C-alpha cells in the first residue's frame, strides 16, 4: 500500500469523524431547548400593537402598553397572544432560541391546533403571529420604549 493511498484513506476517515461530531453537536445544541437565560429581549415598557385578521385583511389596531421584567421565564410575557373567539387555550410544544419562540395552542371548540410564533429582529423589537389552519389570524408588533419606572407601569 502506498503512502498516498494511506493518506487519502486517513483524510476520508477524518472527514467522517468530523461529520459525526457536527451532527452530534447539532442535536445537543437543539434550538428548541434554549435556556430562558439566553433570552435576548430587553426588559422595560413595551408598546404592543395587535391586529386581528379577517379573511387575510387586518382589522383596527389594538394598542397596549406592557411592562416586562426579567422574571424566571421572560418568554411567557411575549407569548400571550389571543386566538380570536377562544378565551381558553392551552399552550404546548414550545420551541425556543435566543430570538424566537414558537408553540402550539389547543383551544376548546377549535378543530385544529393554532400555532403561535414570536420573532425578535433586535432586543427592542419583535413581530408575532397566530395561525389557524395555516392562515394568520393575529399579527402583533412590539417595540420597547423605556425602562419601567414603577410596579404600576
């Protein structure tokens, strides 16, 4: 056996080992299991604009101000999105990264699961949607304005 043949075989084996290591790292570092401490949004006073869509057409904007703190799970503050016509929904199947959260909602009287998603494009701005049957039914945009100054904010 020649040394170039041994060298080529060694390269192939090294590449296969590297591929296995990368695959294992991808599974271990699965974004659906991100630590809430890695959350990249800033706490503070957020302006939240919600629009309910009717057959794809956005309704009147509903404005809310919300003070978000650095609680044990900051995602819970941003993932409270409504499903029109359904007050009682249970969230499950959450997947997280440092800039996004997606989840499934089971609502009484709703034949199929609703799906929600919040995505931050910066630490001070996000967009969110709720879909039913693959169609968006709610659109939300949040913008951080200031620090919270009191518990009543």
